[in-house]
């Protein structure tokens, strides 16, 4: 009994890594038997892993047939990135309200991390660094509830991030955009950082294969009499 959860965790990590690395693409059919054979385990833990990944939105399970990789649709991609834009712009505005030195301090820390990470950019490292970069930015808002909410939102972002860093030069482009945002904050230019962040999220959307750009609605009544 004690080995069963471990086998299920192994199957989950194995499949999830291949999903995020782009080896299992949209519409790919996964077989319980094939995964079980690859890992040298029974089908039961693979079935458990399939169910867990279905609950997270990665797979659609068909009993006795296997599972299909769920495509990332335009509505989902736009929705996730719009939610990110809302939260991250709030974080930047909250940081700017604390004054130029607070902006510079966060920018300096982000820029230092960027320069270090830039030395070893791959699709996988860029994806993980992107998470750390944006979560650090959210924490700078000083609202732990929103930071926790954003961390949860990132789980919805995982396949979008994977798609956005998987193509040729995509990881390097993603990293370069992070550097630009960090540099703007380091130089105490939060308004420019806002624009760069908005452009960055639009770039993520385009690298995922979708058109348009995430945006927020106008303030209600702003154009009224």
C-alpha cells in the first residue's frame, strides 16, 4: 500500500513534465498501458495520475481508452493573461505608491536575478524563472492574499508558459522582456515598467500562437458626462 502513492506521483510527474516540455502536444492520445510500461509500474497509479491531470485541466480522460491532451484554447489563454495583467498592474501601482526607492530596490533585486538566470536559459529554466519573477513582483505589492491568489493562477498558466517558451528563441525572448521590466524598475520608471509588462504579456500570448493582446476594460463612467 505504501508504494502506491509513490508510483502515482511518479506517473504524474512523468506525464506533466512531458506536457510542459511539449513532447505531448494538443490532441495527443496517451495510453495507460504505454505509460505504465515506460515507468515499470501497474496501470492503477497511471490512472490516478490521469485523473489528477484531468482535474488540473491538462487531460481529458476516456475510461478504458486513455486520455487526450486538452488544447489550450484562445479564450482560456486570453482569460488567464487578462487576469495576470489585472493583478500584476496592481502590484506595480502598489509598489510605485511606496516611493522611488522601493521601486528601485525591487528592480535591483529582479535585475540581479535576471542577469544570473540569463546565463543558463532553456525552455524549462525560463518557465521556472518566469514564475519566480512574476511572483516576486506580486509579493512586492505587499498583499499576501493577492500573492497567494496569483500563485494559484500560475497553475492555470503553466501550459501557456510552456508553449510560450518552447519555440526557437522563445525562452531568450521571454527572459529579455523580464530584463527590460526589471531595468525600468531599477531606474525608477514604474510607468514604463507598466507598459513593458503589458507588452510582455501580449508577447506571451503571441508566442503561444494566439493573436490580440490582454487588456483591461475602461474605468466605468470615465467618458460619461
